[in-house]
């Protein structure tokens, strides 16, 4: 096989969202983990853009949408309205942003008048590194944590309100 064919095969595999162990369901850049095969979410503590503190452990019992974003990320600008809609329309779901690689002023300017959900400031990307098993290795990326504190899904591209609702509704039913 020539180099070009190999390169095209690799690009196609990456674009298809290859999965590692076969235990997860993959659709493009969305990976869902069945209830019995979910790993614990890592400890996640940090400083919110408003100056407060955040600890993911305090949200146990809720389904949590962790959205990794940056002010310079065009797809992040598009999906923020959908994340805000989920935040406002889906009780039992907590949406939390994780701003990566921006300084505080740029991050605050980005979310001003766009998002009322809390966002953590992760200027170094250190918080994202805690997610070793499901790295948010693209911006935007979204990790969904079930009510038991386990990783239920990862989305490595922009998402929509409808897509999130489709992923979150069964998790809310599991909780009930």
C-alpha cells in the first residue's frame, strides 16, 4: 500500500471516531459507554470564572455536562446557545464549562450574555488532563457524567441541544 493510501486510511479511521476496547458505542465523534462499563469520573476541582470554587463531587446525583471550550474556538461559539438551552430546560442536569487556554478576561468576554451556567478557568489545560480515559482532545469537547459520577459519553466536536437531549434523557431515566 502506498503512503497516500495509508494516510487516507488513518484519516478515515480518525474521522470515524475509532474506539479502543469495543465496549463503547461510537457514532462519528460521539462515544457512549454502557451503564455496566462506565469508569469513574476523575476528581475535578477548580476556580470558577466568577471567582468561586467548584468540585464535581458536589454534583453527584445529577447528570453533568462538562463542556471544554475556548474563546477563539469558532464551533464553541456556535454550540454555547445549545448548552445554555440544556442548562435552562433540563432539570436534573448540570452544565459546567471548562475554559481552556484563555486568560480570564477573554473567557469572561466570551460567555458574557451567552451562558449562565458556571465555567471553570483552566488556563494551563491541567484540568482536562485528569480525563485520561476519555481525553477531551479537541475543542469543543463534551463529557457527560451520569448521576453516579461515572463517565457516560464523550463528544469530540460541537454538539447541539437535540443531540444532548438524546444522550441525557436515558441517563435521567436511569437516575429515577
